[in-house]
């Protein structure tokens, strides 16, 4: 157990739908990062939050949004889902810049 | 922008063989460098890291040295085991200030160790 908890582990939904992925960071970590892993794109950085505030944005689509709550857990919202959104979505947390991340075990999203 | 290039796999070796997985990077400033490992069905785990030039990161028999002159961070292990079979990712973190430090990953190298 890495200390980063992601739910659900698996999600199957239809095109056009909206889903929410949840992440609880490791205790004491203030930064939360979201990544998308697919076979063709590899690991793509989506977004970073630090203590409730957005700090960095990567290749995140406008249909996707995220937030970090006062208890530091984070949610990634994916809407108007397309087949191409099928991927593994990882959350990671970190205590600070340059320390490396601790990853959760991921949510496998399948859009049918 | 930042980028990481690592050798494509799969890389297949026999047990006890010497391992090298090449990684080169492009980045502005002075990035921190990392190797992560992903076992089947799991998330990525930090294997080792180096935060400045000439630093050597090491863990579980794996080593990598931060070479600024060649912008490289090659992963090595002297004698691999079947349990080392996994996907290995090279990554860099280049802080853009304000606590923003999204990691940039290479595409990953699938390592297969045969008994």
C-alpha cells in the first residue's frame, strides 16, 4: 500500500457520460497530481494541485476538470466521454518539489 | 519544452545478466531526475532519484548517475532477477516556480527477465 488511495479501481461507462475519480493523498503530502496513461500517449501529466490551489496544468482537455478539497483529497471530473478517453488514470502525491511522487494504483476507465 | 527519451522495449535478458536502460533528457534549468518502476496491475513506484549533476541514485541494486554533460541518466544493474521484470520509466522534474513541478516521463521500457 503506497498510501495514496484511488477509487474506484475500475469504471465502465458509455460515451457522452460524466464520471468522477477520487484520490486521497498520502498523509502529510500537500501536492496532488493527475496523470493519464494510455498505450499510444504514454504517461501524460494532466494537472497539479497544492494545498487546494491549482499549480500546474499539463495536457488536460477542456472536458476534464479537477479540484482539491480542504481535507486535501482530490477529484478528477471527466465529462462528455469519448472512446479515446479510455485509459488508466493515476493520482500521485508529494511532500514538495524535487522529492518525487507516490503513486496510487490507478483507476482503469473504459468508455464503451 | 521538457522531454525524456528512453530506449524502446521490450528488453529481454537472462537472469544474472547486466542491465542498462538508456535515458536522455532535454530540459531548461537544473532538473531532478527519477527512475520509476511499474509492475503489472500496479501504480508507479519510485526506484531512485538524483537532484544535481554527478549525483548517483541507487536502490535495490539499481544505479543511475546524473550526467549533465551528456544529459543522461542511464539505469544499470549488475545482475538482474526474474522479479525485476517490469516497465521502467525515466522522468524529470523541472520546477517552474510556485511549487509547480509536473513530472515529464519517457515512454517506458518493458524489461523481461527469463530464468
